[in-house]
C-alpha cells in the first residue's frame, strides 16, 4: 500500500534491512503495490533514498518492455497451438491448448515483467546479492532469471518463510534443466523441519540451505484451544482467485446452515475484498451472520474460535 509502517518493519522480512544496515551492508528494497491503488500515491509514499533505501519496482521498467513481452506471448501461444494441432497424443494436445491460452493471460504478463525489472536493477546498482521470498511462484523464478542473465556472479537468495507441502515440486526439487541458473544459490529455511524436507532436492542443484528462522515468530500466548462459545469462524484464503471463490462460497453455504455461528471473511493483501466479492456467485452481504473483516488480523484471531483455511500460514499465528 501507499503508507509505510511506523517502524519500517516488513510483514515477511521484519527488521532485516535495519540489521543489515547496522552491519555496514548497503541495501535497497524494491516494492510493488499489491492493493492496486494510485501509482503516484504509492511512489511518493515508498520512495526513499536514505539509509533504508527503497524504490517502486515499476519505476525500473522501460515503457517499451510490455510491448516486447506481448509479442513474445503471442509467439509462444502460436507455437503451442501448432504443437496441439500436429500431435497425436491427446494429453499433450490438451496441455498445449491450455498453455497457449495461459500464455496470453494478464498474470503471465505481470509475472514476465519481473525479468526486465531485475535486469534493470542489477545493471544500475550491481549488487552482490539479490534476495526474494521463496514460495515457488513464477515471479520469483523470473526475477532470479533476470538477475543471472545480467550478472551470473550475483548471489540469489530465497527466503523460504512459509509452509512446505510435498506437492510443491518447485520448492521440493527445483529444476536444473536450463542454461541460466533459476534455483537460488542460497535458501534461508524457516526451520529444521522444512530444511530437512527441501535439503535433498536442493543438493542436486548445488543450492546451500541454511536454517534461518522467521521474523513472524511469536511465542504462544494460550495453553488450550479457543472457547467454542465464541461461535466465530474466521475464513482466510490465500491470495488466489480460485481459492477465494471456493472458501467464500463454502463459508456462505455453512453460514446458511449454521445461523448461530458468525463467519468472518478476510482477504489476503494480494486480493482486496472489493475484487473478492466479484469472484463469488452469491451475495455475501445478504447473509446476516457473515461479516467482511475490516480489522487487524490480530483482532480477528482474538475473537475467533475456529479457522477455515487451506494452505495459509495464518493457522500458525492463530
């Protein structure tokens, strides 16, 4: 969003920038507006050339790059359609057609832009290391690709801050089948358990895994489950449109059958409530025991007796 936290602590990275600066390490934070508000307000609120330097990432993007990317998307889509038309394998045909459509998706374009944003950043400042979150998302891969394409000697560091699932192949066993190194040089692991889960797959691509911890850690404040007499269910999907639709519509169905329970619906910062409401096929506002949260997450957790989620690490805080 357009405003920075009072103490400049980041939700994921905590006070890491402060710590690095105190050790004499020059740092720069590249940031993007996940709320999709006013670009001018965001840029004015985030730009900082002082000790805790930060730059809006889109400021590093050449205006011609989106057009260049659009041409590449169209070419890739056409190649996949030709493959679908010439193959006799039904599975390959279906996958190719699906991929040809995904090539043209707006999310694909937004993801691809990170390649050029990071190339521009590396060319301009020549950093020794580049650090990003490590969840297995495509934008992370495109970012590291841009870094290595510009300067192969720049260390890429992935901060594995979230839960690891066996199905997350890009986290469990990253690919090495590319000319440019796309796996991080170093992975900072949430803890010993996740380190052991990902160690073998990363050893194959010569990635060093370090137990790091989390700035989100806080000791438990209670010794027993929440009081069920609160009758409040907090619903927390991740920032994925498909998951918002499934969980919110399921919560709506539950709310109709359980009128004595209050369902508090909360959105991930990547997908604001206004957009989430357009994704569901039911009118949530007309259900009296459904509440759209406008509170801080700590307040929502404190008044809830149950949490409905799929893969969100909100469950750890809860």
